């Protein structure tokens, strides 16, 4: 990936959001484990660790808006399309396997990891189809 | 899209990086345009044309004209 200024800003946002995720997850797990959370706050607290993850998607959207190099932006758009297609396909396949009791249950948030793996797939596709220009 | 970018760049002894800096894009962008793997937007095509002080059609070969020549 070409290190543009927009890409550097995106990386910083990812670092801060990942840090926020770790802190909120640890706090939420600790709170639930030690029964420190009042019943009225269980839903908001349970959702808290999800917010930085949602922020990661927003950060990607903001990067695409801020990226001034149109070719680099096109590469990332292609990567996100591959990632989304890959993650949705995996989720669909897993859903049917789970439905027919052929696999165990997988929590929905794992799809985020699959989506990020899909970005890697997209990067490989860019390289294969665009050669050196595909970064 | 077929283009004369590599020739125009070579005439000025510019590397891809030199051209990229003048256009304020990445070297990968210049490479992708030169090799015809990426068609630049109209604003970028105009920037390229203005940099080389040529009309756009002297740098980029119109796909429709290219196909009509082939016929």
C-alpha cells in the first residue's frame, strides 16, 4: 500500500480505535464477570466494545474520502469490495453449515476478522490484475 | 487507455517518481497510467496535459478512434 498522508491518518485512527476497543472490552468483561453493572445498563455496556469496531469501518470510509490519489483510492475501493464479498460469502456458508448442525456456533463479530482477511485477498487480487501498479 | 505518457516523460528525462511529484500523485499511479492499466479521471488527465503543454488527445489515444483505425 502506498503511504499517503491520508493512509497515515487512517493508521493512527486504527491504532487509537484498537486501543479503545481493548480498554472497553476489558472493562465490560470485568464489569459483567464481577456483577458490577446495574441491570438498566447491561445493554449499553455490552454494546460499548462494538463501538470502536464500528469506528474502524467509519475510519475506512473517511480514508476513502480523504485519499487524494485517485488510483490508490480505487485500489482500496476494490479491496473493500473484495473484503465485503468475501466476508458475506463466508458468513452465508457458515450460517448454512451451522443450520444443518455441521459446525459449531460462531459469534457474529468474528466476521470483522474475516472482513480484514478479505482486505488481504483484495490486495492480492490487485497485485495479480494490476501488476506493480497494484501496490 | 493507450497513451504517450512514457515517451513524453522520457523526452524530459523524468523518472516516474519525478512525474508523480509534479502531478502530486503516487509513482504507482504514473506506472498504472503509463501501462494503460488505469485510465485517469478527467481532472488528472487535464493536469497531465497542462504539465506537458499539449492537448489531451495528443497524450491519450481515444479508444473509439483506435478501434475505428483498426477497422
